[in-house]
C-alpha cells in the first residue's frame, strides 16, 4: 500500500491503472499454502521443565550502573586514572578552598585500604567545600522517593563538623534532597543517611555532593546511595529490570558468566569468597569487559536474585582457565580451585552444620538454595593448552563424590568421560538460524544432554531488531522440538546500558539508561515463547509452506492447552491449514498473541520503547480444522483449549 499511496499521490488519477500494475509488480510473491497436521494426543517427546532461563554476567554495565541498585560510581575508589579518581571531583563553593587526593595509606578495612582525602583549608556556612560524584550517567531522581545512603569516613579533627549530603540537579542547581551527618570522629566509622525527595520532576541529570563548612581533612570511602529496590532488598536490584525478567517466566539463572567468570588473567577471575559478607570487606576486582567490578553483586546477591525470580541458579565455577591463555595445570596445582568450587557449592546448598553453609547463614540467609546444575568453566574450547579434558575430569570426580545428585555441565565435549550436559553457544545472523533449525533433530539421545547456555541472533545495536527476533523465534521452535535433549537454553547477553560507552557487546536483549528500560523485539519473542509452553511435544507434519516458515507444537495435558508457535520470516503472508486430530473437543475461540513489524530493521529503542510489542487477541475457528494466515514478518502463538 505504501507504494500505491506514493504513486497515486504524485500522479494524476488517470495514471491509476499504471500505478496498480506497478504495485502488483513490486508486491512480494505470495507463499505457497502450508498444511499442518497435528496429532494432539500423541506425544513424541517431553519438554524440559527448565527449558527457558536467563544468563548473566557483568558486561555492558549490567550490574554496576545497571541491575545492581547502587547509584554512586567508583564508590570504593578502586577505579584508577592518571587524572585522579574517576567520577569524583572537588567542589569549592563561594570563596572556599579545598583539594582532594587518593590516599593509599588509609582505608576503612583491609579489603578497602585506600580512600579519598578531602583537604579543606577554607570553608564556612556560605562557602562550603566538598567532593561530588557524577553517578552512572547521572543519578536517577524521582518525586516522593526515599534513597538510603551511607559512607565510611574519618576526620583529622572533630572541628570539621557535620557532612551535608545532597542530590543536586546539574542543570538548575536545585537541591532535590539533602541530609546532614553529625560530626565525624578521627576513627574510620560508617555513617548512614536518608535522602527524601518532594514534588520534583523526574530527571537523570543530577550529582551527589558531600560537603563541610569548616576547614580540616576528611577521608571518605564506600560512599553509597540506593533507590527503592525490587522486594525492598537491602543492597538489592533495580525494579524495572527485575520486572522485565519476571515477565519472561524464566526457570533458571546461569551465573556469573561468561567471560566474567574466567577473567582475563587467573588473578582476575571471579573469586566468590571475595564477594561475600559486608561490602567493606569486598576488595572489588577488574573485570574482562574493561571496567572495574564493585562486587556489590556478590554470590549471595546472585542467589537472592534467583530467589526473587523464583528460579534455580545454574552455578558456573571457575575451572582453571582465564582468557589470556592462562591455565592451571591439572593435578596438585588445580586442587585449591577444585576445593574452592566444593566450598562454593557448600555455601549455596549447605546446612548450618557445614563450614560454608554456616557462613551463608552468618551473611543473612538461613535457608539453603536449590541447586541441580553446576557448570565447570566457560568456553574452554578457547584453551589452546588442551587441558580441559583433565581439568573437567578432576572437578567432575571431586564434585560427584560429595554431591552425586548434581548434574555437571562441560563447556565443550570431553575425552575420557561423558559429561552429564554440554553447553553449546551460538551467536548468528537470522539467516544462519533459519538454516540451522534442524540442528538438534538428529542428536544422539543416549549422549550428554544439551544446555544452549548462550545464544542470540545478532542483528541490531544496541538491542536486536525484528529480523533478530525472527531468527530467535525460528531457532526456539527447533529447541522446543528437541527439548527432550536440550534441557536448558538462555539468551545472552541479557542487559545493556545504552548510554554512550555503556555497551561492549552488540545485540543485547534488554536496553536501559539511568531512568528507563525497554525490551527489544527479541525480548518479546522470549516472553511469548517462555509463557506459552506445554509439557510435551506432539506429533506433527508440515506439507508446503515458504522456506522461512517455522513452527513448534507443545501440549499441556493437565491444563488441556495446545500451544502452536508460528514464525513467518518472509515478506509475504503465509496461508496455513491447521488439521487437529485426536482431540475430541477443540474450543472454537483461540487465543492469539502476535508480534510483527513492517521490516526486519524495525525495532524498539530507549526513545521508542514499545513500537513492537505483542498484541493479544482471539480468533474463531471452525473446530479441529481451520484456516489461518500468518502475516509477513510475524511471530505468533495460538493457544487452543483441547481435550
Ligand atoms: O555473551 C558475551 C560473551 O560471549 C560471553 O562472556 C562469553 O561466554 C561468550 O564468548
């Protein structure tokens, strides 16, 4: 119609027949009709109850500056720059005089042994001096909101007086909220404060100021400010991002990576023991995605994240390989790492009678967490020393001895023993996924199970476009059909901060900035697939149809529901005859969920967040046999009540 309108507008009415002929020439060729025969009550395979889940790691500011609620950037002064302490600046109001420096000689704990020293030589009530933090691309400030803050500090003498903490708008200078912390002592101490906003406009262009009104020296560290969090967890997560995950109906969370688990160097691996307990005892660490990790999102926070989503962790343990081709030799050298993994499993699952279970309880979580799957390493096919066969075997034997019930995932096929599960990763273009939807149809059902632990169609930046959603949906039909052997699957990466410089990896499922977040078309495809899944694959046969038409059928006998997923990756509609056999009753009203776009490039963005979203509808069918047309570039779910 677009062409028709274009031509008709620019030519006289007399040219209409010519315009119509032109349109007919440009209109995409119709697709051959497809006939889909479904034997509703003839299961061919079980659907894995944990098929769809999530994968996470610190990438694209997923945690710091993202999901993890902390608003102060470089809160522990562990980020370094030749210009000083990134994200911190000196503030001299009126005619005050002050300077700041990074002091490596003192800090509030062994783990945090340096601090920000503020030297004030002149200040008074009208001319305060202090330091400011610019946050993660600003501070999100909203009306009538309570922010919980704290910092560690000491002064060289008590005459420095109180510290005023304020959230200030960058553009207007308006103070959105302010609190005063009583006079500091000369010993390191933690100070808590609360900032409450009134009737103000929502904005992200804000900074945090800590100021004093008297001369003296003050050392600051672990300056923290949290907005309200999901489930009001202390040290918790951003609400909008958690809600988006909940909507996907995931069953597990693979953590903590990814490359983030391995680190560039062995010394930069994810060392879980350094991420638990009080924040002041966490030394923080450099991450492979080129920014420093605060480790505020530590092992217990990961577990509580799982608890909040009501999912199981899929716990990846460091297995002696880091990305710059550094590995630990199997045997005696690897033993401490194996022990670390055993301790980690004990921390997650152990009772009060165990050493590490007791530590978890001390850290605030009495109940053990459920755990079925442990992954040994990440992408160990990159290890050119070929040490993974032996490393995996060493971990496998030690873990199985103590925890025979655990399923142990290998990151690549292993010689010498059969892993319980193998983790396969796929990052592809849509056409490649279209061509590969039968990948697992012939997989040996007597071999290891499959975990598709990372996969994504990578078209579109920062988040995938509709072409990607089509590639993803096609691939998911193949995974559903084979979900007797594919026990779990998780898209990666999940999150991206779309602010300038926030992204290290293109095509990420959910985008966010300082204030808002949005789901990509691929995200909505995941929501549709995750929330409409039966317990068994049923027998089906497709005749005809275009080359970019894909489907899957699953049935939930207990609920009496049949889920038909239809993916039309073509630019023309796909006519379909559905023939249901075996069911004695098919309710004529069918729930229809549709996600579609005008082109494969069409997409959602932070400024156009709901351009492409699922549309819920219902259609009437004439019983067990019915005609349906899947529009061009569409992903659809039909939910039929059957008996
Ligand atoms: O998902 C991004 C990265 O891709 C992961 O960290 C790594 O496992 C894979 O190579």
